[in-house]
């Protein structure tokens, strides 16, 4: 009688599978290696991440955040009533300022004339103060005098002097309210 090649404890349908792992020394060493390999591979497999919708889209499942568009840009600044660059002779801008002031006063008797003197930035505070004083004394005061000559009272003239980083040379701007 022939000896079976598979131990009697293994069912007959598993015989080819077990025969494959059988060694010369018997059934136990290969199966022990197989089980040991599975035990060692189990922690490696536990580190795997399951595929779901967040694999392809990390924001999936999170509540939506609506897009709020930025505010539209404000209206462009209005053009000044008058703008006079430094170096313009008084004989040239004087009659224009008087005519414009008379036109503004004829439409509104209590009009407010805002005379703003601008100077470019200077390297030190002392020279900046001197530049603002110069533009105020030489240009803004002359413009204010012509507005008064046109019929406005001194209380209707508001004067400012400030630094403008975009200016290349001093100038005066007149607005009417």
C-alpha cells in the first residue's frame, strides 16, 4: 500500500495547496514560515490607507465655505476744481482763479473753497517743513487772495498743506463744496 503524500489531518481538497508548501522535512516548517510571514506582514498592511472620496479631494465631507467676492473698487476721485503747478506766473493763473470763483459764488453764495498745497517728500523733516511753507506762502496764499478778490469771504476759504509722494514738484489744488 502506498503512503499518502499529504498528512491525514489535511482535507483532500486542500492537498494540492499543502503539497506546494511541503518541504523535505515535513509539513510543519513551510507552514510555520507562511504563518510567520503573514504575522510579520500584518502590521505593514495595517498602515495602508483605504481609498475613499477624500483620497482624490481632501475637502470632501467638509462643510462648504461660500466664496465672497472682494468689494468692487470705489469710484475714481473727482477732478479738482482748479489745479495750479508751481512756477506758473500769477498773471497767468490770477484771472482764471477769479473767473472760476465768481462762477462758483454765482451758483452757491456760501460755497467753501478748499485750497490744498502739495509738496513732494524731502529727505529731512526740516526741509519738508520748509518746502510746505514755501508752497503755502508763494502759491497757495496767492490763490486764496484771488478767490477773496472774486468776492468770497475769508471764512469761505479753507487752506491745507501736505506732502504728496506722487508729486514731482509743488502744486495747489482748489476744490469747491
